[in-house]
C-alpha cells in the first residue's frame, strides 16, 4: 500500500509597490512635466557615490529605455532604472521645501545606513 502526500501550493506574499509618490512629489512633478520638462520623463536610479556607497540619481529622458520600470502613482509617471529596482522596492519619493533648499527626498526601507552628510546610503 502506497500513499502519496500532496503539498498545497505555496501562497506568494504580495510585494510592496516598487515606488510611491507623496502628494507633494506628485504635484511638483506635474508642474515640471507641464513646464520646462514637457514631453520628458524623470528616471530614478542609483549610482556608486559618496562614503556610504550609493546615491540616488535623477535624470530627465526623452523616452524610456526598454529595461526601465514604469511607475505611475497619483496619475504621475516616473521611470526606474531596472538595475536600481532591487535597491528601491518600497521607497517613497517626497518633495520638501526648506528655508534654504528644496528637492526630492526618498524614504527607503532597504537603507541600512547613511553617511553623515546624507548624500549617500548603503543597503
């Protein structure tokens, strides 16, 4: 007498979104897309830089690369360089205005630390 045991299929855990935009980031991008960067898209990547190893790299492109990941949130689209996607899963992009500076900031759950000046991070 032989018996076989069937293992139920594994349920996959849902992945967090690759990237999300805050209302402030979406509003700022809408303004940029409507004005000087009309017809272009923002590409987000990471590059080797700084004392902690990686930094966020933002560039304007006329067309997506075939390997770019397209992220649309709050009806605004940004591109993510596929090579950066593992570093950015679950990241929230914000736009902050301070007394002496303004710019996009990132809250990345994959970061394990940042350098003292805040320009670079490591995972």
